[in-house]
């Protein structure tokens, strides 16, 4: 068995759902990436603009790099019960965060695979492995390894698993056999693995209209960015559009026909649906102190937002719910030591009281014509 095949078998044995190999060269979409940065669509994610040439070319990360091994792991979980998921008094958390931080699961798997590669190579080789933490354009690399295509929502869509997938890479100076990338022509591309075609459901369903054109994401409008990466105040005009998403957003994936038809759980399952974790009650969450936050979300990606970020998001969701029952807890949050929480709690109170006044006026008949 060839070394490349032995590596692939080992990757699957370790628990990955798919694996492919591509040459270590500059991404064919490097120019598009540079243009995206110039347009400022990365927002305050400054690390994405640090040495973009290095991020778009694996040989700048590891000199003499020859190959990139891309691996993937499905994290698909079925939709929660509608009465839970569609309850505006609960916050929505993106699927990938329904449990243990995926970095803590995938990085040890990649390390084990790297050690295996070095042993099997029978010579001293160099490797670098990453799980969306290193300077690599992982979706482009995975696409070049024949593992799927990049959809209009900018996510990698695997033909057998959809887009609910984690990706990882091992860059090595070992020369391996490469997999066939998608064809550069639209017709051949469709024949091989399919494309988005004329579908634009992911673009149309985005609550904040974060896609100015297909295949381009303006991160500054994306709910995932607003709830996780943005550390300050959420722009006023975007708050009502966030609905009850409090950590990430799966809207563009939930609507995708590839996701709906092909998504399925992978062989390594470390996430699970718990209604009080995936969709916590907002009135409970807004009362969390630091100890509550650390206890509930220990080992989860959600710790990235810190308490102030998550409670900021919860306040916005409560304001969008619009129920007067939330006013007492929001008034207490409006006295929180964290200015960020106070600001968004005050906004939520104003939203609820304003909508309540409007409802009262409607009932009085001042905003509707008499029957």
C-alpha cells in the first residue's frame, strides 16, 4: 500500500470522516482573498490581514512544503424540537458549540496522525498541523484536495456530508499523491460533485444580508461575527435582525439543499443536543454571574465571548422577544458592572417598552382605522 493510502486509512481509523491531499502551493483564490481584505470585510479580525501572502501559501508557513493533508469531521445534529428551537424566549446557539470545544478534540487527532506520518515516512520530515488556528485558507485547501466545493455562503460543502464539518490540515515537506481538485469549468464541476447552480437560498435567508454577492461574506454583517468576534457594541440597526441568535448562526446552512439532503452524523461524536445548552432560557442566562458562566460553559467554545459578550447577546435577544416579563431581569442587568451589558440591557428595555406602547395604541384604535 502506498504511503498516501496508509495515511488516509490512518486518518479514518482515528475518527475523521474524510481526507484528501493537495499540493502545497498558493491558493487559486489568493487574489480574491486580498481583494476581500481591501474591502474591509474581515472587520476587526485583524489576524486575517496579518501577512496575507503567508496565509494564502503553505510554503510561506513551512519552507519546502510539498503537500497538504486535509481532514474533515462531521458535526451534524438534527434540529431541536420546533417548540424549543422556535421559542423566542430561548437563545439559539450554533450547532458546532453544543458541547466540547472542537479544537480540544481534533488537535490531538492531528498530532497522532502527524506522528504516524513521520514514522511511516522512514525519514526525518517536517509537519505543521492546524484546526482553523493557523495561517491557512482551509476551505480552499480542502477544495483543492477534492473534498467538496465552496458554496455561495463561502462554506465548504462536502458532497456526502454537507457543510456541517470541521476541517483540519497537516502541512508537510513530504511529497505525496495528490487528489483531483474540482474542475475549473462549471459544466465539468457539476458533473463531478455538483455546485450551487442557480440556488441562492442561503443568501436570501441571511437575516442581516451579509452576502453582498454570491461567494463573498461581509463579516461585519454576519451574526456569527457580531455575537462572537465583535467585542464592543453591536450596531443598533443590526440588533433587531439578530432575532434570538446568541452565539453564532446556522441560518445559511439550515436552508442549504446540500445540507438538508446529505448531512449526517460522523463517526466521532462529541457534541450532543441538550435543550438548556443549545437553546438556553434567556431570562435565566441574563442573570448569570461569572461563576455561573464558567460552570455552564467550561470546555466549550462559548467561553470565547466571555460573560460580558454572551450577556450582551442575550440582552439583544430579550429585546427582540419583546415580552414585558423580561423587564425586571433586564433592569437588573442594566446595573451590571460591565458597561457593555448595561448598554444592551437598556436598549432591550426601550425596545420592549416601545413595542408595548405601540401595541396599546393599536388596541386603542389610534393606529388602525375604526372598523
